[in-house]
C-alpha cells in the first residue's frame, strides 16, 4: 500500500506531519483494539465538561446559582484534563481538538446569552465570538501547516507575546479571568445585593467602616466587583486573540509565497 504524506514547507524543506493519510487513519481507528483513545481519561473529562456546560446553559435563563456553579465546574475541569493527559501519558490529537472545541463553544454560548441580555451591546459580543473562533482556527491551521505537533508550540521568533501567553500559568490566568468576566456580566442581571452586606454586621456598622468607605462602594455588588477586577484580564486576552490572528495570517501568507516560488522554480 502506497502512503501519501501530508507535506508542509518549513525553512525551504518538506516536512511530514503524519505517515498516514485520512483513509489509512480512518481504517486504523476502526480496526485497532489495543487502545481506545475515545476512553482516555482526559477525553472522559472533556465529555464531562460538555455535560456540565449543557446543564449550565439549561439553567442560564432562570437559575443563576446553578448555572454559575455548573459553568464554573466545566471551566475548572479544563485544567484537569491537561494534567491528566501529562500524568497518564494520554495526550492525543483528538483530545487537543476536543478541548479547544469545548472551550470555544462554551464561551460562545455564554456570549450568545449576553448578547440577548444586553441587546445594546449585541454587536460587541458577536464580534468577540467571531474573533475567538477565527483567531484560534487560523492559529491551529498555521501551526499544523508549518509542522508543529501542538497549537501551543510557538517559537519566540514568530511571536514573543504568543510564546509568553501559552505558558501554562499565564494561559490559565488569562482564560480564567476572561471566563470570570463574562460570568460577572451574566450575574449583573441577577445580583442586586450590595457587597458589604456579605460581611459581619459588626464590621459594616462600625464608625471606622461608615466614615472611611466611599458611598459608591456601599452600592457595589459582588458581580460588579468581579467584573471590575477581571475586565483588564479579559481585555488582554482578546488583544492576544487579535495578535494570534495577525501572526497566523502572516505565517499562512509566508507558506503561500514559498509554495508559489517553488512552483515557479519547477515550472522553469
């Protein structure tokens, strides 16, 4: 059986991403019984995230507490699947794609709800959905096209910002902060209780508290405080999305130009 390889251009050379084509890969996945990638622990966590996200979406219009807990659990499990993949040596291409799809779809569904909850800002939320999907899709294609095994592998000479962003601690902080900001916007529609009422009455009724706490802070709710804290992180995350889309477009255009040059050389 002849093998057709997926070729890409890397610094003037042809590199292979895999030694099988789609037909062969499909046959291997159908007939192989030694391992079941679908049942890898990280992928099972991914399926659990889908169920939790679906339940969160069900409760979203009428039960903010259940929705927030379920959505938060789904988001936190995003870190667990990566840890499980490394600890159990069960990293897989399917798992990486599943993880990204769950991330994108979960966030997009929440943004769709926010677009309906805040119709005056619907265009903003629609733009964020479009940016998120296009940025990650272009980045995924550009990294695979240039021979990377994972979309988180970014060389410093391509983008220092993206290399820094895809460090584990930075990526977790940025993604968590971005999700918390959107959750805070969701809770703004429901949370009308001033934040200070959550503290003991002995504190909030003391002369020191009454005289030193600004009046606006007395009206501040938990959701408003959370939104104010996480907004800079969310803004930074979406700026990175813009950078990611721009860098990916440059890489893809570079590959196009190189392949066109090779084609012209062969033609002559």
